[in-house]
C-alpha cells in the first residue's frame, strides 16, 4: 500500500521569526540547555567507587562524563538501527 502522506504532514515543525524548526530539534535544544544548567549548578565534590579505587571529583565532571557517554551510546544505537 502506498504512503500518501507528504513530508510536511509527517514532520512536526514550529515557525519562529520566519524560520521553521523541527520539533525534534527544539526538543533536543531544550534538553541540552537543561542538562548544561543541571551540570553547572552541581559543583560539590563527591566520592565515587570505581570497582576497586575510590575517587573524589567535582560532581559536574561526573555528570558531564555521564552525559557524553549516554549521548554516544544513543548515537551508536540510532546509527545501528538506521543500518537495518
């Protein structure tokens, strides 16, 4: 059966200042700003156990590393799914 939807019907978008943005892009931007804000306000030092060693470091470093690792895993999973 043929798909009769057009690209404009398939993708949600919003127009701001005469420029059209996809809702996915807006959502990613909002999440990025919230993540950066959350990392910036958590500046205390924390102790982390890494299997054997105990490490003390600022919480913002732990959060930033977690964010980067999570984004990399998500990107790799999406890339693998796209290849199928």
